[in-house]
């Protein structure tokens, strides 16, 4: 039967209580992402399903972790939900006979942040915003006139070099 970690504010494993054969740990942490971003907002805590085992002088932890976010689309500036998941999370922590606890919070936080998209897009066909008036083009066309191109290159275009 999977065990839930007692302290939900961090992902801390009590090494002294860990079954020598290894143990499955499942649950949801409190908010551990600690992001001060207006474009990336965590929703709830990190969901985890981990197998932890002490092997000599190391604690090996493997499993899955995921975190829900509200992201801002880099094209249309709308908020949309996104799940960042790490299906093959693996970390190793050096331990000895005096080690009581192993805090995995930083490793979990870093692994999840690395899966976030650099330029989040709400959907593949997002049309973005009009460069002139700022209207969301996903909601329909704006009233701006068609752009005839950059006239600064007009003189060179007229040379017709072939």
C-alpha cells in the first residue's frame, strides 16, 4: 500500500522509516513551486508517485511527478491550463547512517520547471494579436487596413536585379 508523506509543504522522505526493500510514496504536496511569475502560475501542489529505496550510501528515488499551471499564451495573451509532467523522474541523494531526512523539493521543482514551454501557446492554430490595434485575432478579424509591406525596401525591389 503506497504511503503518503506527512509534511505536504515539502517533499521530504524520512529515511529512518523507509522500508529496506523500498517503498512507494504517493500524494500531493502543498504549493512548492515558489514562482513569482505573472505568466506562469502553479495551480495546487505537485502530484507524485515515487518509489524510494536506500541502496548503501544513496537514496534512489524514481517515479512520476506532475504540476498543473495556468500559463499565458505568448501569441494571444490569454490564460490557458497546462500540465507539466515528468514521467521518468529520477534522483539520487547521498545518505549515511546519520541521515534522517532527504529533501527532494528542489529536485522536483527544477525537473518540473525544465518541462515548461519556453513560448507557451494556447493551441497550435493560435492567430495571436493584431500588431496595430491589439485585437485577439482568434475572436475574429479586426478593422485594421491590410499591411502593404515595408516601404523602406521599395527602392531596392524596383531594381529588379536578375
